[in-house]
C-alpha cells in the first residue's frame, strides 16, 4: 500500500459524537448496549447532547499529524500517532451509533451518511479536475489514470479511486481514504449484525484477508485488489469502533488490555523494522502488516484509556479551535495537499517571503506554516460545503457561535428553519450538476497525447524571479545553430556514475542548490542519491515523461557548459544574445538572476525536433565561445540531455550518447515540454 496517509472524511468528522453509552451492568451473554426508551413523538426536543471532546481532540490531532507528515515525511510520525487507524475506528463507532438508532431504518442511515460524504468531494472534484484538464492530462507508467466516462463516475460515487493526471497525482492522493470509508459504510449493516453475534471470529477476518493480499493470493494491482488491501489493513480498527460504541472496550480489564495493545504495537513496529521498503524504509504507513498491527494496538489503547475529563474542557480557546477543525475536517483533509503545494509559490511571490525559501528544515518549516495559512483561506472559501452536506445553513467561519447567537437561530420546525433546511438540498444539487458539467467538458478529451493539430507557439517564458519582459520575440535565426554536437544523458537526483552520460552529481544544479528536491526527486528509478538509476530505456512516447515520478518541474531540460553567474570574464553576459532585450540590461550585474537558467533550446536528433529548458551547466568546463558563439565545443561532449529530451530526439537508449543539433529559441511550439514549465530562478 502506498504511503497515502490522510484523515477521515467529512461525515464522521463533522457529526456530533457524544460519549458512548457504557453499560453499568451486563447480563450473561449480552452483546448489545442497554436498550433505551423511545422518545415520545409529542415530546419537545431535549437538550443537545454535548460533543465528546476526547473524540474531537483525536480528530484534530489526526489532521495536524497528516499535514505534518505530508510536509516533512518523517517516518516516526505514524508511530507517534497512527491517524488513519484511529480515524477508521472513530468512523466505525459513529456508524454503529447511527445504525443502532431506533428512529431510522438502515437505508435512511446510509442515505444520510452518503449525503454528508459526497457534496464536499463533488466541490473538490469540480475544482481539481478543471485544474488538471487545463494543465494537460498527463500519464506515466506509475501515475495518472485516463479520464473516461467509466472512470469519471468515481468522482460521483467513489467505489474506486477517482482518476487524476500524473501532474495532479498529489491532488487525488487523499481520495483512497474516502473510497475505503465508503466501502466500510456500505458494508456496516451486515458487519455490525455479524459483530454483535460473532465478535472474535469477525475480528480474525481482516488479518486473514491481509495475509491473502500479502501473499499475492489476491491481486492488488486492480481497483478491487487495492480496495481489499485497505479494508484488510484497517478492518480491525473499524470493528474496534463497533466495540467502542457498544461499550465492550470500556468493560475490559485495564491491565491486560493495555498489555495486549502494547504487544500489538510492538509487533507492528518490529515487523516494520525487519521488513523495510526499499524507498521509504521502516515507515509503517507503507507496510501493510505493520500498519494493521500497530494501528489496531494504538486504537485499543486509546479507546480503553478513555479519560473522564480532558484537557480541552479546561482550555476554552483550544476547545473552540478543535471544534472549528472538526466542523471543517473534510475541507482540511481534502485540500491539505493542495495547500502544501501552493505554499511554495506563495512564499516565492514577493521578495519579503522569498527569504523564507531555504534548503533543508528551515525551508520546510516555512512551507508548513504557510500551508496552514492557505488552509485557513480555503476553509473560508469552500468550507461551507460541509454545512450544506450536514443540512445546515452555510457559514463562512466555522468558529463556534456564542450561546446568545445559538439562541437567536430559528427553532426546529419553525418557518425559518424550514427555509434553511431547503437551502442545503438546493446547494447539494448544484454541486452535483457542477461536477457533472466539468466531467462532461473534459471527459471527451483524449488524455496523455500531444495535440495532432498544427504546432502553435506558446508564450515566451520570461526569466523567473524578477519580471524581465522579453519584448517582441526576435527571429530564431539570430541564434546560431550548433550542428553535429555529441550529447550524453543525465538526470536530476543522480550522483557520479561510471557509465557514460553522467557528469558529476545532479542533486544540485549550477543555479539551484536543491534541484532534486524542487524537481520532485530522482528523474529515474529509486530515491535521489546513489540509488537514483536510469529509466531511459523504459520511457515511452509520446511524452517520454518519467516512469516512477511525477515531476514538479519540466522533465525536458538540458545542461550546457556555461554558467553566466561564475564566468571569469565579466563581459560574457554582454555576449548573451538576448542580454540587450528590454528588461535585461538592468540585471547585467545582478547575480541573483541567471540569464541562462530556464532559457529554451531546440534539440534535433534522429527522432525529430524537441524543446527543453536550460537547467544546469556541463558537460566539461565553462565554454562561452561555444555556447554563446559559433566555436565548436572544447570538450568531447557539448550538451547534456535529460531522459525525456534524449528519447524524444530519437537517440539510442542503450548507448547513452548520440549526435544532435541545437540552438537557443525564444519560445517552443506546443508539445509535452510545455506542460510543466520551470520558472524557479537562482536558489
């Protein structure tokens, strides 16, 4: 199972969760909570049951842990708090409570829960599907799914993972949880009936199913197999949620229960340490057996050590913050990855915050802080969908109302309340129509293919950082053609290799100290560093994108043996053909701006002409007479090509080198090289 940590969906998050009814006395063989008298249909509504602040605190902690894990990626975070297992347990407890209600049928319960779950997803889908379609629906061997009418239906009812592009992989990453929760919800009437009759045998089913999955008895490469994998991993947690609602866990002897929970957690951690993954090590979120054992133990421990009074009850401001997070938990969960992604351009948007963009931990801390600010903005913009889903009037701010404000609301059954109750239904219908309209508009497009129309020039890319307008695009003939140049292949994230095509290390570039991190990792196979291998021979057209990575920057890049920021000749920058274009002369002495980085070049090989951006110097030593003039390259090789450019140009994947022609251009024609354009300047 991939490391797709997340938090629980809106419906368990947003619902009011009261403390469980714990029976004080149980009869022999009893498995259900004590019966409660049905309320009189003529009796006035009683006081609202208070929220369970312990449960709310666990949800809020899970959200914080998810955002922290997705920003920093620390392997110890899932050990400190296994949020997914806890959230599935709380979801199971909530659904058990709804199904146990004497006032609703099972069909009514499922309808209500689906109504709480789907509208926020529809709003999210309408936005991100549009963004991915506008950006270009890219596909690789390991990321992205075609957007067809069959797959698009998963955005309406996520029985399978809703499809996303390779570029938007992180945007659809959290949706596995909603799919899994939906399956648990649909299965719960039958599971609860079984659990109350055969609790221990049913608790043995998830580990047996997980064993079948782990030994490849069940194929996990399909939607059905992936769903079974998640159901098996977190099934015990969901069933423990049933036990929590029925009061079973509270009646267990404390010491043996705590010992059993600690044993499960120790077994899960031991399994992770002895069965690490190649790319993520002992991170239990990526090791199914370890995750199942550890999460079940943690859930049993947290629900057995149920406090009578929580810290939140003694801290009003924190209690209100936790309550606000619970009322917008679906928004925080769904939009969290987008907020983390948006944090970087927000930081780079002006010179003051640009100082926060630093390598290592300081830069990650800044990104984390800004991501939470973005979340606050998103909560204000789209959080109302959770009110609509819950049948409440939409609110801009989720901060709890004062007692006076609550008393001013229309009473249930009044005319004002009736008007408010119709508003959510109208809004839910509007969200469904909006999502269908988006899917209808983009679903008929052919994903993952380049346009078959005549090439159209895309807008010239200005030098990133300070805005340097290029003015009218000059004729490309002013840039000399370098013909018959020997080329090698190199890739971001690699270190020195003995094979042809490697030149030093590519963890950093001539202008970016964190190139591999900003790019998204190893532009090949494995993790950035010594284990970053080549995937040149595995790439396929028409886009030639990485097979094991969704790049954050342009995978069409080259290296040329010149760096305009460290050249020993102060006159070299004046020799750059576009240095006199409007906007550039003011930066001739500005060493924070490279005139060469991100510049477009055309590369022509046996397979045709492709376009790329200059992102590194090399191969060989600085050679301005060759790069900026008409001299032949001083070294044997005159240009480094990324795997995408190398394959696009039609060079032999087996040799790692070939002969090409290249020249600078002001703008490329439309093609896969224009899908993800690098704009980062010197950093």
